[in-house]
C-alpha cells in the first residue's frame, strides 16, 4: 500500500499522475457500467414486482439474474432506426450529450477514505478539485442538452414538445437543488466532498439542514425524471422525447437515467447522511479507538461498503416511491417547483445560518 | 513528456478550438448547430479559465452561461423555428478583410504593452487565487454594493420579462 | 501571456464582425455572446497576470448581465415574432421614416 501512495500524492511525476488518473477513471466506469447499472435494472424489476405482489424475472438464470444480460442482447440486436427527416449528426449525438455530463460528475464523488501509515490521508476519488460540489452542479446542468437535442433531432413535433417539457422541468428544479447544496457548503465550510463528509463527524447534516434534505431529495426526483415527476417521459400518458430512438440509443438514455439516480443517491448519502461515517454521532475513528482495528487503513473497504449500503438504501427509496405516488400533472409540477420549493429552500438557508450562529456562540 | 509541454499542448488546443468554434458560430448555416458550437466554445473557454487557475469562474461559466443562458437560446430556436441566413460572397470578402485589418491593428498595442518575454504563467499567485473562498471574500467585502445592485437588476429583469410575455386580456 | 490576450481579442473580433453581418435576431444574440466570451477570456487573463481576483469579479458580473440581457432580448423577440411572423432584422421597420 505504501507503493500505492507514491502513485497518488500530488508531486508524483506527470506520467504517474496520468496513469493513476486513467486507472481510477477505468475502475469507476467499469464498476458503474458493469456492476451498478445492470444491478440497478435487475433490482428495479425485482423490487417493483415485490411491491406489486408478483414475482418479477425468475426464469432466465438463477433468480432471474441473467435477465439483464438477455435484455441487453435483445436491445443490441434490434434494428437501429432513425426517422427519415431526422438530423443525422444530432440524432446520433443526443444520447452522448446525455451520457457525458452524468459520468463526468462521477469524477468528484468520493467512495471512501484512505489513511496510510505515513500519515497521507485522502478520500478515494478521481479528482479532488477545490470547487467540488459546484463542479458537480455545473456538469449536471449540462445534462439538459441531451434531452433537448434528442427531442429536437427526431424531427417530430411531439418529441420536440416532450423534450422542451422535460428540460423545462430539469432547469426549474436545478435552482432549489443548488440552494440546498449551498446550505450544506455553508455548514461544512468547503465545497470539496471529502471535506463535507469530514465535517459531519459531530452530527450528520440531515439534522440541521433537515428542510434542505427534503428539498434536495425532491429535486433529485425531478432532475432524474422519476415518478412522481415522470410526466415528460410518462410512458402511458404522453409522448416523451425518446420515442424515436431504438435499440442501443434508447438503452443509453435508459442507462443514463439510472446513472443519474445513482449520482443523486450518492450525493444524498454524502451531503446529508455522513457519507461513509458509521452513525450520526459516532465515527469509524471512535470505533477504531474502541477496537483497535484500522478502519481507514487496511480495512478501508468497510466504510466504503457502508457508503454503498446507504446509496443502495436511497435507490430502494427511489423505486419504492415510484410505485407508491401518483404522477404530477405538468402545471402542478412547475408551480410546485417555483412557488413552493424555491421559497422553502430559501427558508432552509435562513435556518442553517441561524443554526451556525447558535453553535458558534456555544 | 514534460509537464510543461503537456500544459502547452492543452492550452494551445483549447485556444484554437475556441477560435475555430467562434468562427463556426458566426458563419454557420443552421442556428441550432451554431448554438451547439457556442456551447462548446464556452466549455473550451472554461478550460482556458481552469488553465489560468480561475476554477470558480470556470464552474460559474459552465453552470450559468452554458447551462442556463444557452438552454434559453435553444428553447427560443426550437420554438420559433428559425431558418438561417445565407451569406453572399461579397459580404464574406469584406468580412475577412475587416477582420485582418482589425487583427493587425489590435496586435500593435499588445506587442507594445507585453513583449514576447512576458509569460503569464510565471506570475506567482496567492494560495486562494480562484478559489471560492478568495472569490467570496472579495465579492462580499469590496464589491458588496455591486452585488446588491446586480440582484436588484435581476429582479427588475424578471419583472420586465413576466410583463412583456403576459397574456393580453381583451 | 500574449496568446491568451490574442485569443480573447480574436474571439471578440469574430463576434463583433458577426454582429455587423448577421441578418436575423437570434444569430445576432449569439454573436453578442461570442463577444462577451472574448471579453471574459481577456479579463481572466489579466486577472492572472496581476495576481488578484478583481478581473474574475468583473467576469462574474458580465455573466450575470449577459443573462439579464438575453432574457429581455428573448422576451422582445417573442413579441416581434408574434407581430411579424419572423425575426429577420430587415422586417422590423415600423418606426422607420418614410423614404422617397
């Protein structure tokens, strides 16, 4: 592990830095594309089935585990249509515009913490930039273009309207999202995600910024086009932006929605629920003092797995809410975002500021 | 490959991309294509900002400019269904001639002010240059009045836009 | 340093010439954005040269004002479109004096 640290410190040679960055990107991409997204598809179907009182996929492979593989192969072999009057280049680029920002945002998500014996300590992520969460918000706001370009390039007036609806919803709910994140940055004193998790060692931020958590969670639902904010793509009611896409392009849009969900769940866990910390008042360091095990050293994967468990819990809540709540109508959706969530997020900022002054005085 | 060479290649390619994309924006046939090239040129400008260590402004540019204003642009383009205007040959010649003239005219003051030895990257900067902390402390202490005024301006703009686009009752 | 300033200047020039030569309102607005992009690049380069962040504060305000101007411009364009059915600049002639 000490040789690993020579690859990760800031003043390693450029070649070492480039190779270590590429390796980290490769690991994250492989974990996402190979493990997390197919797992997400499988668990969505199984859990939806359980909520609805039926069995879900159980024929293909043991417990239906190979169903995702079968679906993937089916989608690859489907005919790749494009409408005749579609703008070819933009039609091809639509899924790419959607795919790139979500995966770029994964670059600043830390998955754990590692402290070597020689005192070098760092969170495990691809790029530890100073602007952390702001980079994340900036890149996530570029995801709107995939929907817009996808809807327009299909050369279909219904998909154009669907794309405009969906992107209007996305940019409307970006503002309360950003404001609740600013409440967290105020509490933590830094925009770096590693610092935000470290600042939660006395208390998780879900308690002081409680209103902010609800605002953030609702906005994540709206940003990922997930029920109850499902109308822009609403499968049975109205024409969405992606209906002209077939086979792998459609699968890309579908996967990007799940990746966006994973990103939102990871952010909820990191920003509000202490990331990889054990309990709201009890960190792994306290446990290490008690038991003597080195939770940030050799056993670094245990806090990481705890974080993954929290992310999985949030994803379960996503799937649960999908089959529990009815869909918002579009005007209800827009008025909820602008007239109700935005003032509430401002109230959250005031509450967080009062909390900070109160704890500073004490 | 030395770090300096890598940074130089990155810098020059970002600069040339910005210039080329701006040319495409100004002369493209389809306005949607021009808007997409404008978005990309804003992103390459953000890359230039990061190379100049202004990380917060790079994020702010992507967040507000490319992620907000340009979305509005594309909305209008899609809703109004604009066709493009073609350029005539005489216009193109005049354009290129004017450009060359002004380019040469602009280079003279630049070379007088900053000789070839001036190297921007060699100036050392403070630790919190370009960070949120440095930016915020300057904005809210020295420029606090301008900050408040601009929020009033934005409220005025919102009121104006809502008024301009209201439904006119008969 | 020179090349950063030259980039800013070239982008500004391209945008300025585009403003002069474009005939529909939305492309005009895009060329205005190109001009502001060039200005931002120049401001940030100078901020780096002098080592303080005043230039970046100015860029912040330029971005905010660009947003405001784009919003008002689009509202006006929508009204013009409702009236004229297109937004070619040569068709916005209602206030022009009569020519003989």
